[in-house]
């Protein structure tokens, strides 16, 4: 039994609120247990210098935490004058993951900016960010479809993420909260598509290791959890869900 | 008649949600019309180096906007690697204003960190931040009273802020929204105490000026509006309101 | 009686030396008591990116102190690698104030750079900077008039600044020196035009407040002091003074 | 057949030169095909602030490329004034990986600094860095054993890394060179211990995905390649190899 | 004949004003032709970390130009957020030069901060800075002698600097102004002691070279010019001059 | 007798390895005793903004040390976020020296980037960098001659550097190693052309001075040593040496 009474293969409750903020093209508030993230998607009508002239688009992400998203106040990165290694890793992960399910040729020379701002943290902020950012991005593309700026939904498949891990007693668990994450020997983030393909596997043993057998169990747990998450996303996206996959890469 | 149908002396609807986030000692979500700010107060058990050894406390504030709080996405200050002049001005203003109604000797060698994060901006983010931050700070001190860490509420009076301004046609108005703020000739932020004393007056004519008569009208409008805001704060704070003023500076 | 024997409504001696340095288009050395500031105005034949293509000009200011302008040596901001919040506030104030009395359309796509470098500080460096910068700017425009680059003086009115404040014993005073500034409960900077309109009021109670009655007294003191300062400016500017106001905004 | 004529399961030639530079406690030059990295290990007799007083050690890594390690000159990060997200990710990976096979309690309050400087890059610089850094670290601990500063070798197991990937035609391959890395749909870095446990799996599909079946093939390829790499490390380390594992975590 | 009618071996007029600013322990305004520099010396009662516990002092220098010290406005280094290579070179040179004529053991654990701020530049700002800074430093030590904080003047000899150079036509000249400096093939700065010893020789051919014979002529010119400069310094320092040399290194 | 048994006028063994790294246009590994530097030359087909449109080229240099090039680990400048004054001085020296023997008009609007990375330091890293960088630059120009991008070798003469100094006992010595450099009273770096002209003399007495007679001895020692170094360079460059000097400035 886990500290919050869940089964090893149970997700925390997930809630996705759409159109959370009025300005962005796509705006989502995602809650995974006590982890709460605002995910906004912005469409900009140009691409970064290294992409210009290729007729295709780009997707990039930024991630931040409010100072008191955590138990102790963490120093604002704008005050420190630089972004931490952890933040950069997460930003790169989110952008890369989203790009894997978008046909960049379809969106033309546009940049999709994803902003994930963690309001409250209780473990799994990067996976919640990916799950929420996917919805915000689909909604933003929906706007471009409405105005006929795009002819087809450029998103080829659903995309979501969750974490799995191994507790010190060897138990493999799904969707770690902060307390579990702090004590786990192994922490693995899995990003998958709606059709069950892997996009990203990041498994790491901080001062610990894991066996091939454990890896297989963890992959199965993630697979199971992600099926549920896709259903929540589909529900949040509504009718627009139908159009996901109308483009194939 | 104003663009949002308000009278010249009408405030936008104000809503203050307390205990918004679980980790901070004081946490408030304030909405003033479409301006939405999370205000968190953190108590840290030490003071900055320049204050050490004096046996008194300090209050400091940080202010930020989510990139899509605004119509166009603004670049994250952590990415730019530095905090803008505007942000610094606002941070200094919030801290200074709160310190004017707190007996710093009462709180001992502790720092109150105020974090104001604008989720959605529609004019008046700095004044909404002050109004919300005051409530968050009082709630945080309330925690210290509960645990007997403090014997008396160190807050000497209520504190709130609003804006007034002059439209191009010469009309003086209360509580400018973004559209009004953009076109106003004169923009003035007023911070006042519950007993009607000024804490801060910042009136500025961007490429314009204002007369003594206009100044008097603006001060009267602010005074009127702030009375209503103090009532909303009192309601949000609840029973703890009684203890404000039990310390005198 | 004040520490330097002045009356409550007396200014310190003001001296403005024009053509102080040979390279700038306008160069002024202003002394207000023991506060000494070099104010240089530079005309650049282009505007910042956000102003391009509008056919109008821009005025921007930078402010700095020599490390030993003050009693204790302060660390050079170039060594710290960043500009302090205080410096940014002052820079923004100077630029905004000057823009209020200049018809930016008249000057075409040019930037006026104002550099205020405090050589010695004894209170009131920001107000002395504004008063001196105004003169440097007028002289620089004078050069453009001489070469027929401009047809009309684009300055619509005189502009100067001073400080007023409230001592702990409640006395309201004009033109605070450093010692008075350090102990004052309320400190207010007033920027006015030659015709008596307000451009900026920044009144602040650091850990203190002030009443409506006190505000009125302070405004009257400032008004009185500024009349004298305009006379000193007029004298420094000489014949060119006649042309101020030939453009109306 | 691959562009350099290797079989899908063939490593490039690996050469490890020990005692490459005279000053560091451990110094290694590793060549994996045309990828060439200097790995130096430094022992410092203190730990970072967040580790002090716990009686245990820390291992941290820095990674950099010479500007012309690559085909086109890349800008020096010291000139840019900041470290890129990619560099930070790699540095964190190297440090984390090494810590997984060291008993930090054994080394006392000391920090092992690992510096990996890429002299020439041809794909797989991060995995070559880990493989080389492990050897440099063991040699550095060897010095501490010689002087009896340490009683036992604190390294619990061998550690090495390699890459696997999927080419656009679906072929799974081992140890990608730069050309292969550039075109691969999937790129996976695997860090393993000498006893076959995983330390880190980082698999990523840049604008692509991979199936469970492909994942299994990739893991098997990595496993096979790493066995060979452990043999090269053992040879480079010599007699000191015997002492690896005399401590168990 | 030179552009300003000087002979090849003539210095520009030098004027040294002492006690220029009221706060610093030593304050000098030096004019060498149209080059004008404020040199302030500050005594701080501690040394930088790398010098602590050795019972000896340190001398360090900072150098800056006002933005309009030059014909075109140069960007403030505080705005750029970093100090240029040129500035760093000059700062290091000034500090090193002054340290060569001070017995650091005599001054105890104190730091002398030298601030050289160029108000107006017309060539030779670094040599004027050294010449002026020497005087400011001696005056600051004079204060410490007056209060008996020091028993002996720690300055062992006079110190001054000048420039020499080779014009495109091969003429060797003394004390280059900006126009000459811009066209010279060779530019050499010489720092010497009052007793004729070299402290620093920095000769450089920017896209040019110079022969042994030319070097000898340049050294002789510098020697001649510096004799005159020492006389000006002696005059500025007054009675305190007698005490220079009472300590020998 | 010196600590490493050399005569006062003996160089340490010099070895220059060409084509050290595969990517750069010119790549050299230079060893001067235990000082080891990688010098790479990159040809870029454009010049920095301040040079554009003049039809001539530019040469610029960057210099860095690996953290463990020295006895104690030094902090990476990329981690510090800024380049030290010492590094900037050396970079500027290397670039300036190389430009003195290149006809920049001949190379058209191209930049030669010189990267000097010190792998191991034992004194004289800046002079070894110049000596090695010259060879790397000639090799890079050789590539442009081969492809007929250039018609003539733009290098007008050989160029090399060495150090001379004065030990505490007054002995003048050639080519100081680290130990000697640390104790020397005077340290002088001399850059010369193959035809015996000076390019740069930087002599400095850190807390010491030197006489005219000592200067003459030092110059003679440097002259002698540089003759030998030119021979080593000639040998490394091979047949391409013949073409040096076919352009005259």
C-alpha cells in the first residue's frame, strides 16, 4: 500500500481544464494529484533563425516553477540570472516530445511556444507538463483550423507522459508523488503516443541500478497508466480529437 | 461611459481566494476584473546580510508575469538572464508599501518573502499585487500567531492600492483596465492605509502633464475606491482582521 | 533650523556650468549644494527598434554614480555585471520626464541619449539630474537648430525637479540633503513644467505614512522651490530660452 | 553495411591512454573511433555547501568541447557567458552515472571533479566521456589508496556507456558515429555496470517513435557492446581493477 | 611639426588638482591636454580573500570612461553587463604599476582602491590615470599618516607614465594625442619610477613592427618626458613628497 | 644553474605536431617543455560587423585552459559566465601579434579564428600559443592557396614569441618555466618577426622594477632564443615556408 493508499498501478486523479487563460491560443490547467501546471500554447508567425527558409515550423517549450510551488521557497531563475540545468533538461524534453507527433511541414514557418508554469509541485511536474502541453497545443492548432490558416490538423497522434519507479523495497510503482520520488531508487519517465509507440524513455538510478526484469515491469506499468491518461486528454479536447491523425508523417 | 460600461468612479469586481496553494504560509489568488495574480507569502527564519544582528525583520517582494499573461507573449526574464527595470520598480514598490504597515521589530530576525505572479494581465497588476500581497502576508503572520511564534499581530493597519488616471478627453477615472491604461495621459498609483493615510503616490504623465486641480480629483477617486477594497480584504481575512492594529509603530 | 542652517523652504545653492565637456552635443555640470552631476546629451541619428518607421524620435537616459561619489565606496555596476533596481528606476524617471516636454514628432527618427553621471552625492541626485539634463538637452537641440537640421525647437516648456520631505518631528522641508534624506519619514520627488503643471509625483513613506494635509504642504513647498530653479535654468540656457515653447504638443 | 563498413553490432576501435596529463590525480585520453576526449579527475578535500556535515563525498562533472572539435566552429561557452542546455544535460548525466557505482560514504567529505573535454567529435561524445571518466576516477582513487587516505576502493562496480540507434530504414545499430547519429530516427544512450545492471537509459525519437520490439533489440545490442568496453577499461586500469567491488553499497 | 604644433619631444600641458571630490581619502583631477581623468583613492580596512592572514595590503584599480568622454558615445559597460578586454587590461596595468612602488607589508591588511574615471578622452587615458592615481594614493596614505594609522609613508618612489610612438612617416614622438594615436604604427606605454627604473614597458605594433634602433629612441623620449611629469606630481603632492622613499622595499 | 639544469640562454625542447585534429583548416599541437597547447585555425567567410564592406580580412584569437592544465583545478570560465582579465589580455595579444605579419587586404572579407587551448601549463602558455598559432594560421592559408581561393600567401614574415625574465638574484634568463615565472621579479614577453623586428614587448615588474641595462640583456636573450624557434617553425611548416614573404605589406 502506498503512502496515499493507491495501488502500485494506480494513477493519481487527473483533471484538465481547457481555456484557462484568455490570451493564449491554447490554454490548459492540468492537475495530477497535487501537481498543478498551467500549460499555454502560443502561435508565432515566424521560426527561429536556424529554421528559416525551409518552409516548415518549429515547436519549443519553456518550463518554470513559481517560487513556492515547492515545500521550501526556491529562488526565482530570473533573479539568479540563469536557468538551471534541470530546467533546461525539462524544456528540451517537452519540446522534443511534442515535435515527435507533429508534421512540422504542415504548419509552415510558424513557431509553437509552449509555456509550462508549475503552480504547485508534488512530483511528476515534467510528465504532467507534457500531458497538458499536448492538449494546449492541439487547441491552438484548432484555432488555426477554424480560421483556415491550416487545412489539416498537423498532429499525427496523441501524446502523453507518466513516471514509473522502484521503491527501496523493490516495489515497482506507477505515477510517483513527491514523497515517493524522493525515496525511489529508480525513476523513469516515459513518453508515449496514442498508438503505443515510445517517444522517450528516461530511466535513471540515482546512486542505484536496475535490472532487465525490473525494466520490463516498469514499461508495462507505464503502458497501462498511459491508456487512462489518453482517455482524459480525449475528453478534454472534445470534437477536435477526431482530427488527430488526419496527417501522417 | 467607459469601454466596459463602468462609471468613472467604479472599481472592477474584486475577488480574493485565500489558501490558494498548499505550501506557502500565506497564499492568495486575487482577481481584479480580468487581472489575476497569485500572491504567496513565505516566512524565512533569517534576514538578509545588511539587516543581521539588529533583532528586527525584513519584507521583500518579487513580481513576475507568465509569458502569456499578456496579449502578445513576452520573453521570460529567466531566459533573458535579467530582470527588467519595470519589474524591479514594481518589486521595490510592493516591498516598501508592505513594510510601511508592519512593525519590523515585532517579527524578529525573519524575512517575509512576497511572490506576486501575474497569471493574466488586464491593467493594474501592481496595485492588485499589493492588495493581494497584504492579505497573504496577514495570513502568514496568522500562522505565526497560531504557533505562538509571534505574540502580537505585527501589522499596524490595512493596506491596499488602486490606480487612477486621466483619459485623453480629460475625464478622471478610477481603476484603469489595460485598454484605458494604454491610452491615458496620466497614470497614478495610490497606496493607502485603512485609516486613510498615504503610503505611496506615483503619478506620471507619459508625454503629458496634469494640473493641481486634476491631482485633487484623482486623489478623491482613489480614496473612494480604496474604501471598497478594504472591505473586500477584511472579508477575505476574516477573524484575523480584528488583530490588525494591535501593534502600533 | 536645518543642519545646514537653511530655512524649511530654502533651496541649496544651484550652479549650472554649460559646455562642460567638449565632445557631447549638450554638456552641463550641475551643482546643487554638494551634489554634483555631469549631464551630457547625445543626438543619435536613429531610434530604437520598437520606434522605427514612425517618423518620430525618442529620448532615453542613463544614470550612474562614480564609486566614491558617496561616503563609502559603492561597487561599480559594470563590475557587478548588472544595473541595480534603484538605477533603473532613476533612468526611467529621467527619460519619461524629459519626453513630457518634447514634441517627439518634431525631432524625426533621432534618439537623444541623456547621460547623468554623479561625481559627488549629497542627496537629491535624481532631481539634480533632471534639472541638469533638461539644460543639456536644450543645448543639444540648439546645435540642431544652428545647422538647420531642425526648424523649430521641439521643447514645449521648461522642466525641473526637486525633492520635498517630512522630518521625524513632522516638519515639511524643501530640497533634502543626504543627512535629511536619511532620516526623513517621507520623501517626495516632484517634476514640474515651467507653466506649473505636474509631470511626475513620487511620494513614498519608507516605513511611514503621510496625510492629505501634509501632501498639500509638500506640493506647495515644491512649487515655490521650482520657480527659483527655472530661473537658474533660464540663465544657463541664455538666448535659446526664447525658443522654448515655439512648438506646442 | 554501415558507412564505415562496420557490422550493425560492431563498436568502433577504442583506445584508452592513462596518465595523459601530469597534474590531475587521474588523467585519461579516450578515443572511440574519431571521437577523442580528455577525461581528468580531481580530488578536492571538501564538498559543496548542500553536502557539508554529512561525512560523505560528492562526484560532479563538467563537459566541454573545443570550438573546432566539430566540423563547423562552435562558439566557446565562456564567450557566450553561459552553458548550453545540451552541455548541462551531459554534465548531469556523467555525474549521476559515476555516483551510481561509488560508495560516497567511503570517500569522506571530498569532491571528485570530473572534467571531460572533447578534442575531436565524431558522435558519442557523452558515452565516451562516461567510459573514460570512469577510468580517470578509478585512477584518482588509486592515488588515495596509495597514500592510505582511503582504506578501500570506494568503487563498487565497473561502469561504461555506449549508444544504440535506429536508422531511417529501420536497422538497429550499435555505437553511432556522427553521420549515423545525424540521420538516425532514434538515439539511445545506455549506461551499465560491469554486472549488467542498468544505470541510465535515455532513448529519444527526434520527430520519430519506436516500438517495444525495437527497444528490446537496442537493449541487446548495447549489452553486447558494453561487454567489450569493460574489457578495454580493465586493461587500462591494470592491477587496480582487482580492487573494484571490494566495497558494496 | 605635430598637428597641435608640439615638438616631437614635447608633452601636452599637465594639470593636477588635488582634493577634487570630498568623500575619498585621496582625490585628484588630472588633465593632460584634453584628456581629463578623476582619480580617487579609497582605503578599505580589509584585503581580498586570497590575501587574508598574511598581514600585508593590496592595491587594486578600476577604470571607466563616461559614455561621452569620446567623440562617439560608447555604450556603458554596466549596460552591457560586462567589462571589456581593454578595460580589464588597463585596470590590471594601473594596479600592478602602483604596487611596484609600495611596500605592501607596511600598510597592513588594507586595500587601496583606485578609481580612474575618464571624463574626457584625447589619447593617453591609461598613462594619465597612472600619473594621477599615484598622487591620489599618496594623498590617501597621507591621511593615514596624519592619524598615525601608519607610521611611515609606504611609498618607496615616485611613479608616472607616458606614451611614445612612431608615426607612419617614421617620426618618433612623445605623449600622443588621440589623432596621433589613431594613425601611429607603434604605440608604447612606459611606466617608470622617480629614480629612472622601468616598471612596465608595453610596446605594440598594430599591423606593424619596429626595430631595435626605434625602440632605443622611444625609450629616450619617454625618459625625458617623465622627468617633467615627476616635477608636476611633486608640486601637486607638496610637503608630503618628502616622505616618499622613507620606506625601502 | 636553473632548476631544470638549463643554461640561462637555453630554451626548453620545442615540438610542433601539425594536422593534430581533423576538422580545422590548420591544426597544431605545440609542446614547449611541459607546456602543451592545441592551436587551431578556422577560416570563416565573413568578417565582424565593424569590418564589413572594406574588402579586407580580420584575425581574432581565443585562449583557454583546461581546468586541470594547472597544479590546482581552476574554475571553467564558462561556469563562471565570464572571461577573466588575464584571458582577455592574452587573446588580444595573440590576435594583434598575428595581424602584424598578415596583409589583411590579401585575404578578402574572411575571418581567421585562432583557438589556443592549453592542455597542460608549465609557464609561457601565451608565448607558446603565439608560436603555435602562427603555424596553424600558415597551414590554414595553405589550404586556401591549394584551392586557389587565395593567389598569394598573405603572410609577410615569420612570427614567434618567447619570454625572458630576471630572477630574484638578478640573473637574466630565457624561456621561464612555471617555477621560474612564479619567483621572477621581472617577466617580459617578446614577439618578433623572422627578420628581427619587434612586434610586441610586454615587460612588467610585479612589485619590482628593472634598469635600462637589464632591459638590454633581456632583449638580447630573447633575440637569440627566437632564432631557434623560427627554425622549428620552418621545419614544421615545410615547403609552404617558401611562400612566406611573397606578399609585402
